[in-house]
């Protein structure tokens, strides 16, 4: 009901909802973004027409978070960090966590890598359990101190314009993000860079389509480009099939 009332203030979204071109959940994401950033409605409706719910949710989140000062956003995120756990109606121990992107992204990246490893091994052994079940096994393995490294991949990748790093803060549409996590202050990137392996990527400076390599090994240059994702957003790799927003088990 709240979404329907809010949609009445967004004529284009209201019409798309009435005609069945967007779902109630999609309309909710669009009207929330429009309320935060006026004028974002039309672009988000186009995203809804070509991408799945996850893609629309990510784009709406990008629009909203982009309208907030990075330092203020980070302050809110740090204050909002939390972990909750309880026993549900089936006697299962359930939980929920909220972490700032610079620590949350490396955690879920490690969990996803270990989940893929457990899932592949289980499939080879004939298991038909879903990936979510193997993710639970992977989580327990990590908590117990098990699990292997990322085989040369970083746990977390920050992307920041060089001029913003030198200045100490961003201006305009300069990029300072955690890949797969959203915007962060330049100070967070500077702190992480002290012990980090730094790569400099010059936009349009490398013609990736000229790389030829026969075999399954991915050269370091190509892996860097692939893992950064869309060069306009640098938000990580995602499936290119229309309507699919999957970020794991990509080839």
C-alpha cells in the first residue's frame, strides 16, 4: 500500500505498474530512489525493462548512495554495523549481519570462493544439494579457520580516481568505490593502500581485445579488467545475459 501511494507521485512508474510492465517490488525500488534523487525515475524504468530485480536493486542503491556525502555515508554505515542471531521455528540457528563495505565485501568474497570450492567438490561426489546448503558448510569451515586462499585474487578491490587520492576527497562524479560494495571515503582507500598491492588502470589505455591466449589460464591483465566489470561503473563482473544479474559461477 505504501508503494502504491508513493507511485502516485511518480506518473511514469504508476503507469508502468498499472500496465504490468513492472512488479510491485520493482516499483518500490524506483519510487524510493526517485524520492532521494529527483529525475532518476525514467532511467530506472529502463533498467527494470532489461535487467532482473537484483540489477534494478543495485542500480537504485547506486543512485541513492551516490547522492550522500561519502564521509557521512560511511559514518552511518559504521554506526549501523550489527550481528543478530536467533533460533527459528524449525529449531535452526539463524542470523543476520550488517557490515561496512570495506570489511563486508572481503568477508562475502572469501565466503563465495569457499562456497564455490565446496560446491564443486560436492558435485563431483554426486551431491544434489543446492549451493545455499554448501554455502552453510563453507561458512562453518571459515569460522573454524579452514578454507584456502583466493589463488591470486584480492579479497577486496577498491577503485579510486588518482586525482581524488591525491586530493583526499572526491569531486563531482569521480570514482571511489569498493567493487561490489558501493562508495567509500578516500580516507578508507588510503588506509587500505598502506599494505595493499596497487594496480593502476588507465581507461582506454589498453585494448583488451588484442590479447590472445590459448588455454584456460587467465593472464593477470585480462583478469584485472574482467574483475573490475563495466568500465563506466567498476562494480565487478556480472552475467551479460539480459535479465540475469548473477555474480557467481561466471565463465
